[in-house]
């Protein structure tokens, strides 16, 4: 793996013109802002806090070994994406990469899947505020008295908090990418400091040694541990995606061919190390490794029990900041995908959706549409929290499928040794490691797609409502792909929308 810095680089706008687009968006992001967009999306402080109970509940302490397995597989995907980010520094990354290494229909389907996955992810991360803010201050419980996210009161309040969060994200994004990046950088700074603080304090309050990672708490019963272990892998799968969001802002990043690949890889490396240490510290510091509270409340229980109420609230406040920063980063990624597809005439009302504000040089309407649709997804939580959890799981299945729409065609091009599609050594290349890394990315992607989408009742339908919920993973793939094919057939006759560069 090498990063190559050419002696003379063309201006970024000329690079973009060579890919068929004029410079419309404001190009003002630096390396840290690019990294922050990807790190905020993954947001280990948010997602590990939120999803620890899934991994621990299924696999016990030994589930921690799923973390390095998923990291290795996703890092292979990350490296493949880093090459493409250097070659195609264009907004709408997954969509653009897929259509350029494969065909237009394949690329459109990748964009369609990512758009749906992003919109649901915005709702899923915003609704997590319910698990944090009422614990910081009871005044955040605006509806009813029970703050539990699974209670009717908590479900309704989650919709309110999530909607406010999404509306604020839309408003901030409308002021331009520079202001949005400032908020994201602040959020990432708080998050990194918070992760380090929690890890150090929990290790200082360790109740047992690292050998706890070999305990299963008997979750396997009389059967083999492999099945609980595979189910517990869902936690890591839910956390470690979205690193490609740094590439979504390529048209707004200075020197993106060099900056975006570094941002993507650094995001994964830091998230992988930080998340693994956070899980280990929690397992070692838990007052009682067999406590039902640990399975029900996860890291929040350990933090409050070991660090005290005041410090625990401070940590949860930092988590809330990270949640907002993550929602902002995810909505920005969704907006860029919508803008990119509309610019190519691949969405209804493409002319309006591809318009850029002459004042802020930002696509405002796509941000509003993403916000409205995400709030619409939140409404599923109204008295149906188990259904919302199912929908959230489905979004992960859809995103993993979208990733395969990039890694599989690129592997095919590598095997054909097609120089027109395989990334060249400019700025970032895997060199001779490209083929084996790409193979790992594809094999891992297929494995995780099957594992995450497997119709486990305890994941998709824990209350036993219906077989439809239990089989929501594979059914959603069939339905979303079928709707995508129908939608593409209606869109393919539209012509690309061309705009002059915004002035002012």
C-alpha cells in the first residue's frame, strides 16, 4: 500500500472537470474536517454505547472477538474504497464509483440502496438521543414520565427529540459546508476526548483481568458457541460502516485525491482501536459480569456504577454531542448522494434537487428532503419500537449490499486486468495487494450480508409479532431491489442536469 504525492497536481476543479462536472460546491474542507465526517458517521462513542447490549446479550464477554474479525473485513473494504476515492473524488461516492467500475444501472442501484440506508440511519442515530438525554436531565423527557426507549412514553418522546435533532441538522447544513464542518469537528473533538476519558477511567476501576474475554456466561446453553457468536457479530457490523462518508464530501475538500483516502483509512483505524478498548474496559470494569443490568443497560450501567452519578451524566452528555455530530455527518452524506444522482438526471425533480445555493454553494433542497424523509421514518417508532428496531437492522443489510455493488464489479475488473477501471498508482494505491484485498472485501461482504440479514427472531422480531418481521432482512432486499429496478426504468430516459458554476 503506497500513497503517492505527484510533484505537480492539477487544480481540484480541473480534476472534477475531467470527470465530467463543473465546480459548484464550496471547496473549503481540510484534512481534519474530512476525517471528522467519517469518524462522526461511525461514532464509536455513540454506537458502542448504544449497541453493546446486542453483542453482550447474544455472545457474553467473549463476543469481543467479533470486533477484530469485523474490523479486518471492513478494513479491506475501506482500503478498496480509499483507492476509488483517490481516483474518483466526486460527491455521491458509492453511486459514482459503482457506475464507473461497472455500468450505469449497477451504479444507480448502488446509489438507490445507499440513499435508503442513509435516510434510515439518520433516523436511527437521532432516536438514540432518548437513551441519553433524559438520563442527563429529566427535563428532556417532554412526553410522559417513563424515559425507557421501549415504553410508549419513551417512544413518543424519542420521536420529538429525534425530529428536533434532524431539523437542526438541516438548518446547520443550509448555512454551508464550512459551518457544518465546524460543528462536526467540535463533535469529533469531544468524542475522542470522551472515548479516551471513559477508557482510562474504566480501566482504573477494573474489577477483573483481561481473561474475562474468554468467558461466555453460558449463553450457548447445551449447544455450540458458534451460533451465539455469529449473532453477537451484528453489534460490530452495525458500528463499523459509514467510513466512506469522508469521500462524499470530495467535491468540497481541498486536494481530495490525497485527503479522502487518508481520512477513510484513519477513521477505520482509530475507530477500530478505540471501540475495541472501550468494550474491553467495560467488561473489565463491570461490577458484576453476570448482572442483568449489564445485559439491559450496557455501558451506561457500568459508567454510572463505577464513576458516580455526576461524572456519569457528564459522559452521557458527551455521548449526546456525539449523537448530534453523527446525525449531521450522516445527513450530509445522504444529501450528497441525492445531489449527485439528481445532477446526473437519475431522480425525479432532478433540476430542483441538483440546484446549488449561489450564496452558500450548498445543495439545500436535498438536505430538506432527507430531513423530511428521516423524520417520516421516525414515526414508525410511534407505539412500534420493535418495528423501528427491525427497520434499523434492515438499513444495515441494505448498506452492506450497496458496498458489494462496488467491491464485486471492481474485483471483476481486476481479474480482467482492465486498466480503464482498476485504480492507477496516482495518490493512493494498493499495488500488488489490490487483488487479494479486494477478494477479502467481497468474501467478507457476502458473509456479513448473509449473517446480518439472517432471519433471527431475536433480532428482527423479538416480540414474536409476525413472520414478516422475522424475515424482514431478505424480504427488504427483494422489495428494495425490485422497487429500484422499476424506478430506474422510469429514470433512465432523463438527461443529466448541467449547471454553470455558482457565482458569489
